[in-house]
C-alpha cells in the first residue's frame, strides 16, 4: 500500500438524497467532516445517522448526490476499489461485532493476516500492541463471549485500528456503558485520533459528553443537517430542534405524542 | 416462504426463492482461493459438520440396520429365502437408505447448526464487519462450510452403511443364528461394487452438496432477528428433506 | 473450545474412519467388481434364450467368470445373439467351449453356463461360441410330454 497521501482525508457529503423502503431518509443533505478532527453526528432516533455512516463506508449508495473521502468518490467505486478504500477505514459497529468463534487475539489479527504478508511473529507483536492501547492485552486468549459488552467494543476498536487507518467510524460507541467504561471510550477515541491522525466520525446520542471529545458536531433531523459547528456554537443556537435535542426536552419539534385522532373523540366514541 | 392464500404469487414465490438460492450458490463458489487459511477453515468445518454428527449417525445407523434385518428376515423366511437377508440389507442400504437417511439426519444435526450460526452472524453484524474489513464473507464463512459439508456427508454415509451392516450382523448372525459365511458370501455374490455401491456414493455426494448448499443459503438469507433465525433452521430441514427425496427418485431412475 | 490443532487432528481422524469404512464395505460387502476389470467379449447364438436377462452371470464349473453384456435378435437367422463379457483372467478358454442357458435352482434366475471343449486354441475377443444349448421352456416341455404320452397310449 504505497499511498503517499497518507494524511487524513476530509469527508464530504454533497446534496445527498436517499430513499429506503419507500421512505425518504435524507434529502439534499450537505455535510462536511473536517480532516484530522473528531466529528460527532447526532440526532433523534431514526433521523438517518447510521445511514450517513453507511454512505461513508459505501454500504449504501445515494439516489442522488456525491460522497467523497478525500479524492475518492465513494458512491462510484467498483468493488475492488471499494475494498482498497475500506482497508484505510476502521469501523466500530454497535456491540463490536467480533467473530465469536475466534479469540480476541485472532480477531484483531484477522485484518493483518488477510491483507498483509507480514510474518506471524510481527503480527503477534502488532496485535499485542493494539490490544495494549485499548487496555485488553491480558484478554488476548479469551473469547468474545467471556468478556463484557464494553470490553467487546474495546477489542473491536483494536481490530478497527489494526491497519492504522486514515478514517475511523464509530457507531454509537457509548450506548449502554457505565460511567467508567464511558470515560475509557472517550479517552480512546481522542487518543486514536491524535496518534494515528485520523478523521473520526462518532455517531452518538450522548450530548453531555460531546464537548469532551468532539472538535466538530452536527445534528441531523428531518432529512437534513439542522446544525453544524463546534460544540459550543451549537449550544448557543436558537434552532428549536437543536435546543430540544441538547436539553432533552420531552416535547418540541420531535413530538411526544404518536399521531392519533383527538383525545375527546377517542374517549367519547367506541373505537371500531 | 410463500403466502398459502395467494394463488398466482404462491407459485412464483418458491420459484424466485429457488432462483435466489441458485444465484447465491454461484456467487459463493465464484472465487475460490487455495490458501492455508482456507484449508484450515475447511478442515474445521469438516470437524463441525462431520465429527459432531457421528453420534447420531452411528446410533441411527446401527438401529436402522438392526430393524431392517429384523423385518426383512421375518418376511424372507416365510418364502424359505432367509439366506437372502444380507443381500437385501446391503442393497437397500447402499442404494437408498444410506445416502437418503444420512443426508436428512445431517440436515437435522449439522445443517441447522450451520444455518443458525450464519443467521446469528448476520444478526450480530459479524458479516457486515467482515465486509467492512474488506474480507469477503462468502469466501471466509460460506465456502468452507459448503466444501466441508460436501466432504462430510459422503464420509458419514460410509460410516452409516458400515454401522448398519454391523447392526444387521448382530441381528442375523448373533441373534438369529444365520451362518456368517452365508451372510457375507451371499452379499458378496450379489452386491456389485460399481453399480450398487458406486451409485450409492454418487447419490451421497449429490445429497451432501444439496444439504450443505441449503444450510448455508437459509442461514445467509435469514432475517436478522431471533424469529428469522428460528424460521431459517426449520426451513433448512424441510427443504433438504424434500430436495433429497425428489433428487433420490430422479437419480435412481437414471441409474437403473 | 478445542484448539485448532485438536480440531484438525479430529477432522483428519474422521476422514480416516470414512476411508476405513469405504475399504471395509468395498471388500467385505460387494463383489469387488469382479467383472469390472475389463475383459473380452464373445458371442453365442441361441434359438431361445428363455428368461435370460442382461447382467446375468456367465459361469464355468459353477464359478462366475463374466456377465451377459447384451442381447439382440439377428433379423436374418431370427436367432438370439447374446454377447458375453468374460473377465481377463479367464482368457484361455478352448475355442470349442459350449454355452447353455441354465436355471439356478428350480424357479431361479437363468444364467449362461459354459462347458469347456478340448481344443488347444483359445477363445479370443470377438470370437463366436459355436455349440449352444437353448433354454428349456417349461410349456414346451409339458406339451412334448403330453404329446408323447398321447402317442404312447394309441
């Protein structure tokens, strides 16, 4: 892999429109994820955050618009080129998605064994170093089912970084973690971003922690980006949805009530 | 699979499913690399599919041999042809019961296991993770299981036939007092290596291919939920049984 | 969970077991393809082959040495032409060997029994057996018997 431009690439989504299962998920969406920085992608459930991730990885193709990672136009790559691109990306899926029939060691070693010709002794050292970064070198011989969910994710992070990627994508890395594990994850994301000089994208709900790890934020709602900028800038925004989201208000642009006929009618008349 | 209420679509839906399954098989076998990793993984799958099925195959084989000999001997002695029992046993086993029963037992034991495994991998995003690491899940997960099943089933058929014959020997010779020389001698005189045994093994290979293919297909196309996986495992058993029995008839007709 | 060494070992043993089963079955439970080792063909013409079928045995002195390969009808002589496939190891049969269609047991299957002649010349691939005895057809036997007894009574 003699790629000379091994600096982290910026990620751009331009005029993206995407329909899935008859529903328009994203419409004319524009998003800039700056190079070398950690960006948090936030928004209400079902807004399309994971969809954005899938566009960046090339798992989904937009109906209209362009997806760029650096100089590569992701949505138009053929299978080979897409594979080459993916080797420069590390993806952490929710729950880690480690292969259950392999040990933690073998899981982290998998991309190294598949995509490099390095001798086993060197791979061994690399794997142990990666596991050391996430604090789980001692668990190398254990199987994923023997570890907690948080530890699974850490091993999966080590696996995602195995090939020293330029881009790191995290799909809801903080979901369901206790405060300590949460702190660990935050630290890891920042450390990796700095050590490997990656462009990092973190899909998250965790508004409270955002300012601790993100250089840049954006909020997706209603098929578009409703706000973009550094965390402090967002906090000062007077957009109704941004305020509801950041403050966790029960009712607002995202309604509390599921659509239903009027209450008085429902109570007075027998339901058919 | 298909909605039993609808008439028109009910015929098309299984056809479409069959088409999908065939396309899946073609794609899965498309790029085969002979690397050490692949061979090691295939051996592992032979272990899981074959070795783990041994218990049920040996047990069922033995009792099938025992009961088949019991029934045949009882019937044949009414015609004074008790000595033919070994021939009837061997012919029924080699040509029909060995391959068919082994394939169906395999589907129940190893086939469902494979289906559930792949279905769960999909549900827990492991297959997605592989794709995102630029590793082809068809190559890494599906191929070894396909080839493993293809090798394991004929091997299991051989073991089934052998244990069933032993079951027959136990009944006929040990219990009924049939002379062992007559038992084996009659069998050797009538059972042809190429025709009876060979054709049976051909069936075994064909059925192995079907069982392995359907097991991985149903796992791969399962909906990524617990109900989806459960449904997929039952479909593996049902479709394998039906396919094997239909193919059995077709092959038998051709081979005779 | 077993180590990969153990798994590979067990898988290897399993395949070994399968091969052992194959050998056992092939040797112990089949005819080992007695006539599968090639062979040569000779023809024999019969006026009546009775119930002889293809794949029926060809024996000499009670020992199976081949099978009936095919049965046809010669449209000029209206005789049945039977092609016999004989295993290579029985290749020195005298060329005046005779062939008869016999029944095994009383109601058994029919087979071709060969009786050796005395000629020093051997039968070769493509030769024809000249001396043949057709099958005994039960109805003809009975009607001949009846006819003869009728004659005697007169």
